[in-house]
């Protein structure tokens, strides 16, 4: 258990409050004239993603969270666990559905992902901002009764569903923004 | 691995503006017959102010956090009006408005009260800053009434505590029982997080007549409620200067030093020996008067629109 002082809570530093890990987003040092100093910090809950603010007295210490960020390679999933490998050490680690979260619908074997480990255990998997995936199922074009505007639903090789322009055909590769789930562009054959 | 921290933290252009400001300050005081003095940065004594931490120099004493004590001794010796431009040192983390070593302009006017000195502060700002808006003035009470919506002297403690939420300030997480009952603990947070940032949006403003409990080294006036004859200059939400109608009573000064000293020791904070030479000077007789200390780096940062005071000094603490 290592403690860090409020002044060392720079953006990016990981801390624990009530046993929950947070990432520091902002830290404002506030010291009126001849008075006490405070730190007003903005922190993101690494489990829920929610951002909250806290006011700390400048002398306070807080437990630092043992959070490590690592680039890993996705290997495969067996339905229950998703398996990743550290490309530098070849060490393998498995994460459950909760840790994998949204990322699971965007990644295919050998893709590189960002892994957050808390006390050595997978906390969160983040897919790359954009991925290129093959469309395995979609209606041919303007026909079909599920067309909305100028787009149609399409199923990707990972099982994810996205809306694509009408001219996109089955078998084509498309680029998708994993943060919004939106089609970006064609990705060539 | 390349060392890139050799470069200054300020641009050469900013340093030129800094030089202009220093020159402007010297010309201002020279024209008014205020003598420049320089006093030791290293002393056997130090400030026992509760919330100012000094750097100890092993085997040699303490670095000054302000030239106040030495300058008051000069006043007692008959110096007449004096000013000083010097680096001061405070053990604080570096931040947008803070650097452990910074430049202070401090000056004293024997025979003046704080109101007369506020006039001069306004005049100096106008002289140093082209097209500066006219300076305004208000009391601590008025500032809180306007920007906090409460009476800093009479609002009950619960109102001070609960009101913070309405201004999107999270309540401090760990508040000791002692702090929770300390009115100034809450007023400091209000001033720092709510009121201060709103002061001086249109131009420089001086807040005066602080709560007596926040008197520092100022005289206390026996009004209802009693107020400290202390003022602070704000501009664009930044505190730029702090001034007093100076306390001259050696016994009262000794009492304040002792109380602060004891408080620091109880908190296990490093406590420099309190300045016996200053107390002796007060006993010998320091003339009535007013004094003020202004952060030059902050004033310059405001004028240049800099993101941080580091952009206005040759080498900030990271590059020193």
C-alpha cells in the first residue's frame, strides 16, 4: 500500500478512494493568501467511467492504485474468458466478460489492445480507436425492409452490428470507430 | 538521451517584458523618493505563519519567505520609505500560479494607512500596465456578499459548509474535528475556490477589512465585528498582493508569533525560531505605517496572458 501526496497527483496518476481505482484528470492547487492550501481534483472512476470532483487538503495523502497500462495482443476467446498475450514477454493473461466489456465486439485475433491491470488482474480492455472488419452479412442494397435513410444494418465478422451506406456489400472491409460504433469508410478489398 | 531542460521556461520576449516591468518599478519608486534596499535571504530566524512553509538550510538558517522582518527593522532604524525587489522562497508545490522561488516587490510607507497605500498600489499598476482599467475597492464582506451570497462574519458554520455544494465545490474529504469548527478553514476554501476566482474580472480590485482572525501582521480595528486592516489585490481572479496597516505593538506581535509557533509545533510542522530581532525593533519603535508585498511573476503573467508564471521567469523550479 503506497500513499501519495496531493501534490503528486498529476494527470494520469492512479489513486484509490474507498477501494475504487480512479485516474486523475485534473489537479488544481488552491491557496488563498495566508490561508490553507487545497487541491481540487477531477478523477475518473476506472470501473464505471464516471468523472467526479474532490477537494483535498494539501497535506493529505491518498493510497495510490496499482494500475498498469499495457499494450497486449488478443489471442482468442473460449466463450467464458478472453485470452491476451504480452508481446514483449509472451506472458498470457485471461480476462472475463466484464473486463473486456465493449471492446469484445470489435477485436479479432492478433489485434493489439490496451489493457488496464489492477493489482495485476485485468480491469479493463480498450480496443483500438478504429478497426477494420469484414462484413459477413448484409442486404444487397436498396431492397429490403429494414433500410433507414441511406444506410442499412450490417453484421461484422466479430458479431458486431453497424449501420453502413447502401452501396457497401457483403464481404467488403470497412473501418469502424470503436468509441461510437459508427461506420467510417470502406477499407479496400 | 538529450537534455532539453537547459532551455529557459520563458521566451526571450517574455524576459524582455519582465525587464521592462522591473525597470518600470524602479523608475516609479525613484521618482517618489522611496529608497531601494536589499536584505538577507538567509536568516537565523523565520516566519512562523501557520500556512507558509520555509526552507531550512542545514547549518545556516532559513531562507526568507518575504523580506518583511528585515525591512521593518530598517524602518525602526529610521530608513524612511523603502522598497525591495527580491527572490523569496516558500516550500510549496509548483503550480500555474506558484513556484517555490518567486520574485516579490515589497514596500513600506511610514505614516500612511492602508487606504493611502491602496491608492499607491492602484497608481503603480496603472504606471506599469498600459491601458490598465481603473482599480476598484471593496470590503471582504462585500466580496463575499456578492460572489458567495453569504455574510462571512455572521453566516453560521453549517451555511459555510453546505453552501459550497451550490458553487460546485466538493466538500473536503478528510476534515478533522478541529478544522470543521474553524471558521477560517471554511472561509479560506470559499475565498480560494469561489470568491477569489471571480474577483477582478474587469480590472484590478482591492479587497480590504479582513476578518480579525485573518490579521497576519496587520492592525485589528475594533469595529463590530472587529476587522483586520489588511488588503489584497486581485486581478482576473488571481491574488497579486497582500498589504497591511502594520502592527507596531511588540507585545501583540509577540503574542501572535507565540500562538502561531505553538500551533505549528503541535501540527509537527517545521518551525523556524521566531524573529527576536524584529520584536526588539518593534520595542525600539517602528513608525506607524503601511506595507505591501506583490508577486511580480503573477502580475507579469496576467499582463502577458501567460498560461503560467513559469512562462514569465527565466527558469522555473523544474529547470532550475
